[in-house]
């Protein structure tokens, strides 16, 4: 499937509601899924549509989802296809004006969506993200601080991955319908670049409104994979010349190093 084919509109715009469609892909997520779902259903912003795509789980995930009944909409894939396909499946069914993403092992603070919706309304913006903190598999918070930038443009994102997927809120009335590139990983970074070409910037709330679980995510191999993803996205999807992409990738590496060791220098 061509990259441009992923941008085909599936619904009529503008969307005449203030609903947030929450997109949650899950594969064998029995250990943390309830915590993630409860954090969504506890939001003080209540105009919600919760879309969970079960990516052919083989554990107790389907049973857990059944226990939530009509509070969520569940879509089950017959074979495992990865997060991009799962998220795109949810996007095809989403009815809300706004889109928020949550990984099935991450957790939101109760006011996350309300504060973000307010920011988008007050700024007339279409794309926002929040601060977050990292936690271990056990849920214990890490004693570190992460750098935060209150505004990110397309050019800035080429050199630094500043936006965590589970912090994002998007207004489709401005950005239009969209799909994530069909990559096994890195599809979120590619999508933010795609969307930032349609608006001036993504705006950040410094409030820590998401907890990101890092225990199961490899730090060393993940960093090298991220570098390869940045190169691929910029040269193959964004069609940036190789020399310019190499400079961006070098800056990405430098910023990743600063981010990883940030807590040692404050």
C-alpha cells in the first residue's frame, strides 16, 4: 500500500461532535490492561469513545475486555499484525472529532483529556501533547526528570523525538482523516511528521499527565532501532535528501543522549 493511500478520508468532515475517540491497541496485555482502561474511564472529560483493538491476543486479554461490556468498543483481529494495523483499524471506526492514543501498558491522569481539550480550544490548535513520567513494570516511578518543550514544529521534530504517543490529542476537523504508515515500529514518529505538515506546530502541556511503562522496552537495542527508523522515515516517507537526513539523524542521536542522561546533569 502506498504511503499516500493511507490518507484517504473515511468519514464526513467537519465532525459535528466534541467526542474524543481513544485508540488502544493491545496484544497479550493482561498484566496492565485493566489499569490502562480504568485510567481512561476515570477521565473528567466524559465525551468519550473507547476503541480497543485486540491484535489476536492469546492470553486473558479477550476475557478482560468482555468484563468492561458496553463501556468500550472492542475489535478483534484474527491474526497479529502489529500496532500500526491495530491503530488504523480503530481509526477507520472512530466517530469522534478528536483522537487520543494510549498504549495498553501506559496510564493517564484523570484530567489529561480535559486539560488538553481546553488547550486546543483556547489556542485554536489541532495537535497537543503533555509531559509524562516513566515507571517500572511494577508501577514504581523512576526518580528522574525528562526535558520538556512547550512547542514542536515539523523542523524541530526532524531532529528530536519529543512527543510520546500516549500523550497526544488531535483535532481531525483541522488535520483531516489520517492513517499510520504500515511499519512494525516507528509509525507514531512518521505520523507526527505527516500531521505537522498540516499545521504550524504541536503544543505541549508541561503537566505530567501520563505514566509511561519502560520495563519491558529495551533501552539499548531500542535506541539503535529508533535511529534506523528516523533515517527510514525521513528518506523514504518524507523524501528528505540523504545528506540533510544524515544531519537530522546525528542531531537525533545527540538529543537522545541528552535525554537519557538528563537527570544526571540537573
